[in-house]
């Protein structure tokens, strides 16, 4: 895979991941600051709708300024390929935090949810619907600061980029009306937020399955199984809020995430100082990189069995690089043969 060494005034430092568009860590050679640069691939630029959607993402995100939303510094074209320049975020995606058991206790997870609710409520005030609220599109730094990312399929009032009957979004987090390809309102994001909050608290998806048809059938026709909330003794106010957000008819959901944020604030006030709620430990596995720009924290562990990933995550980061993994594997094999040798020697002596 060929990658550019420079895009405009931006010097490429590292490829971070991507699909139809590639995300790089880069340096602004004029201002001297590190940035994240998202570049549409040649295949993406050749598709008119993909290119239009990419440019719409740049325009939408660049007009939104909020402490919990990733900042866009610049966008343009280089050799016919559109690019977006954003702030470079240190930390990990919410997906990675959940998987690796770093989302914190109940209060910390509710603080994460509160920041997401505020961010999405703000974009709704700007007449923008995100349409893809999910853990991969939420970034957390080491201080717990949340940033909402990826406006690739966000829709502004008066802008139509999707073909009739064509559905965009991530299946597990889609609202029923989104699955049906109907016109969306902010209540679609409210639904996705509720599904995301359930996963944040339980470590499990509210909707399961590996086939799109089965997933869509659950979303459209089956009540979400939220019983894990009761088993974990999640406060009734929170489980009620999640059920409210994930009601199938949009009219039965909260009118907006501003109201949801207020309810979360109230929960945090009433549970402050109370006995900590024990949340499930999710097996630590290596994070993946996808087209959202979520950063891969342990690329050397991809493809390894989960039990081996959990062992490797105990080692320093340098040893979790591909060469480090190979070195550990070699030592393990050598140790195994040494053990066999001593067993045979002892058996011979006896």
C-alpha cells in the first residue's frame, strides 16, 4: 500500500488506518503542530457520492465548535484527492476503553455518557444529525475528556446525499426508522445513544448477531433485551432512561439529548457518595483501527487469540510490537523444549 509523504503543507508521519479514506498522523510544516489528516483514497474520489459525502463531512465538522467534538482545522484537495485536517487526539476510542476494562467505574462511565449527550445535543442545535453514534466514534483521552468524531454520514438540514431507500450507519446502533430508510430526526441519534449507553454500562451489545437481516429483524420487531441492567443493579433511573431512549417509535423517545443530559446529571448527583456499583470486567483484547480514525493501541496483537492478547497486554508496549511478540513467542518455545528436556532427563535418572 503506497502512502504519500506529503499532502499540501502537511508532512505525513504515520499511517493510522482507514478504508475508503486513510487517516494519518501528520505535521503542519507552517504552524509546527501535529494533526490528524484524513485523505480520501483514489477509489473514493472516483465515486461521486463518496466524494460529495466526504466534502460534506468537512463542511459540517468545520462549522461545529464544542469542547466535546473533534476540531477541524483545514480541508482541501491535493492531486485531486480531498483531505480533512483535524486535531490529533491522544488516547483511545470508547470501544477500546470498554474492551480493555479502562472505562472506569459507574460514575466515570456516566460522566462519559454525559459528555457524549452534550456533544450530540449541541450538533442537533446546529440542525445536524450524526446518524452514527457508536463507541468507535467516541474518543477518550487520559483525563477522561470525550470527543465525538466522524461526521462522515452526518446530515444537515437541506442536504441530500443518500440515494432513496439506501441506508447508512452501523447496523447494531441503528434506530428502526434508520433501518427502514425513512427521513431521520434527532430521535435517531437518541436511540443510538441509548444503545451505546447500555453497552458502556454492561460491556455487551444490546443487539446481537452477525448477519444484517437478523440484526435488522431484532431492531424492527423484537424488544431489546436490557435485563443485564437489572442483574448489575444499575440504578432504576438509568435503566428507565435507556428504555426511554430505545423505544421503537421515535415519538416515544426523549425529545432531545439535552433532556437526557439533565437526567444523567441528576443520577450523578443522587449516586455521589453511595456505594460503588460493580460493573462487569470485559476481557482485554487488542483494539482495531477502522475508518473512523480510532487509533490502534496494540497493532502487534491483531490476529492473536484473546487469551494470548490478555497475556501480552501485561508486557510493556515495546514488547507488544510485532518484533516483540515474535521474541516472546521464541522464548516461550525455547522454554517449552527446555522443560521437555529436563522431564526426559529426570525420567531417565529414575
